[in-house]
């Protein structure tokens, strides 16, 4: 009996591991449902996606979303309901919170914060302890993904307050501590980014400022893969150059007049270009999925998304 149980546990473990890294059959990618239209990823593009999985054999989770209209509409996804390490992608939500606080008059770009590096968990501040403006800290947090600047803001805001804000967006993301950026579902990160996208295209006082920061962020495998401008925020984590996780979120204006949000996460990737190349290749194929989806929509008004 004990041997049988052990064999059963071994079989289940193998099945779970296999299902985590590759599609099981055609039709495994969820398609968006509209009242007038149903979309499913074509067999050809599913084969291309599967080719990427087999080439790199990493654990992946991603979601592709139509944000051309007034609602967040899922085009296709894979493991978007599974948790991945957030890493620096959480900083986009922090940017949204700070901009809303500045709009409300509770903060300004000129507000000065005193920094004591000895009290920070992250040590990549790149400057001595001292006084810095909110604008200086935000630029470093978004443009070069400075972790210490994010921690400064998180401590200023407070964990409970920031988590309440995430919940108010409809996201289930929870930041557990000042020294860990937490985990998230790709679908929850998409919810946060849709709120951020809507804010950036509103009449809010700091809307254009936030959008410009995201468009000028330095790192993005999605942007680099598709070769077009994007508003984005990526994140990486490595341990001893062996184990790692990575993620990227990007809003992309497309040639056919639509606008999509792409969210992707990986884990168990190795350090360096290997994981980045995986994400770039995945972005290229998902960009084709978008074109196939959008061109198939009947009778909708196709508008151009402004950057």
C-alpha cells in the first residue's frame, strides 16, 4: 500500500511539472467572448507559442488584453490565474498611487524626503543618505527600476495603505513586507495596469507625466521583441545566477488601430539574455495573436490609441 501511494504521488508530481511548462493540446489558450463574437487562437499561432515553450522549457504565465474600449477584455491567456513573483512590476502600481496623491494635493513632485540608507533593505540607491525630491525618486524608480527608491515610497505610504489601494483597483495583489515585493497573478497585474492606462489617458493633473515616465523606462523585453514604442515596466530577480524570475507589462499601440496590454511572467530562468530572449520571442508571437484577434472583430469602431 505504501509503495502504491508513493508511485501515485510520483506520477502526480510529474504531471503537474509537465503541465506547468507546456500546453497540453490545441485549444489550451482561452479566447475572449463577446456577445457578437468569439475568438480562439488559431492552430498556427498555438503551434508557434508551443514552439517557444519547448525551446526554453520555463514556467510561464501570460495574458493578452484588449484595452481599446472602456473595459478590460481578455484576448488570450496561459496560467494567468497562477502566482508569480512580482518583482519590480509592482512599481507601476506605486507610480499610480503617488500620482493620485499628488493630484489630491497630499504630495508634490517637489516634496522632499529624507533618506537614511542604513535603514533600507535595498542597497541600490546610488547616492548617499540625504534629502531627495519625490520627482528624483520617482524617475529612478521607473526609468532604471531602482529598488531603494521604491522602498522609500513604500515606507512613506505604509504597507496597509498601499495594499488597500491595490484592493480598491480590484486587484488581489498583496505586498507582504518592505523587503519583498510579493507575488501576483498575471490577471491581477492586468487589472492594475488597466487602471493605470485609464488614469494616464484622463484629464488628471499628473496623467501625462506618469505616461511619459512609463514610455521612457529603460528595460522591456516586450518592447524590444516587437520593435515598437510601448509604455512598460519590467522586473527581475536572480539568486547566485542559477534561479530567477522575471516579468514585464506593456501597453502597445498597434498598426491596425487597436491598443493592447501584454503581461508576462517567467520563473526558473537563468541569469542574463536567456530569459530576456524567451520573453522577446513570446512577445512577437503574442503580437501576432493580437493582429489575428483584432482583424477578426466584426463591426467595431477601430480607433487609434495615442502615445
